[in-house]
C-alpha cells in the first residue's frame, strides 16, 4: 500500500495568525422578486346621486257644490212681454228688451212727508201689474239702431221716484252700459202713465223704484 503524507508548504508555515483567521466567506445568493409597479394616486370614485323621484300630479275633476251653482237669470216669458221689431229698416236683426224685477232696500219711516222711501210696506205698481208694464215697454221702447248695428248688448238700471199721486219723477241711470241705450231707457220711463203709489203706514208716500232694462239682440 502506498501512503501519501502531506506536508505544509513553506508559505503555509510562515502565515500569520491573522492570515490564518481569514477564511473564505460563503456567498449566499438571495433572489428578490420584482416589486409591483407603484400606481399613481387615483381620485375616489365620484358619488353617483340616486335616480330622481318621479312626481306624479293627478288632476281631479272639479267638484261643484250647491253654493257654486249659479242659477240662470230669470227673464220674462214670451207671454209677459210683447215681441216688438225696433230700429230703422236698414238695420238687420231684431232687438229684444228684457225687464227684470226691481231692486229695493228696507229703510225705516221717520214720518217726513217729503222723504223718499227705498222700500215701503206696499210697493208702487204699474197699472195692471208687471205683465202690463212689460207689454207697454215692449210697445214703446226702441232698440237704438247704432247700438244694434254695432252688436252692443247690456243692462241699464233706471232709478226713479213714484210720487204719492203716481207720477214718475227724478229719473236717472243708476248703472248704465251704453250711452244710446241708457238714454232710450231713461226716455221711455219718462213716458210711462201714472202708477199706483207705494204706501207706508196706510198712506201714499214717495218711493224709489229701480228697473233693470236688458238690451239683447236676437236673430
């Protein structure tokens, strides 16, 4: 068998202790994974408002109560007023004049003989009553041709005084609508025959009477 002896070399024999303490260092390789890319700061997502609430408005048909029902204005019947063709022959169409009930108020009696009463216990009256008055007015009142030609219609309130002897005085237009129609209504009232006077406390007195006269054009 062969034996091999290892002898230190001269370089090893003359190494200093410091050189002997220096040993080769082991190198450990560490593999580091690539870090993820840095994302820039992003703004937070915007607030999405909730969908708008749909508003439904329901319209109900108006409910008419008894207080809201307006009764049609009462007019005299054909039997109460005589049909009368008025105006000049060159004007087309016919005129209808309608008369309404008088408007009165209550005033206390102070015993003055010259006092004009707004309302009395027994109202003044045209001879024969309202139907006779309508007939007389229908025969005497004329629809102004200018108003008829322009299609003017309306209501004239004529206020006058019935004297104790039944005569008509103090005629005035309390509320009018057309100069020609107002003048005609005032004129025909002045032509009326004497009335039965109004009475208060059993005696004839002066009393106011308001007569609405309606001018209406009919074909």
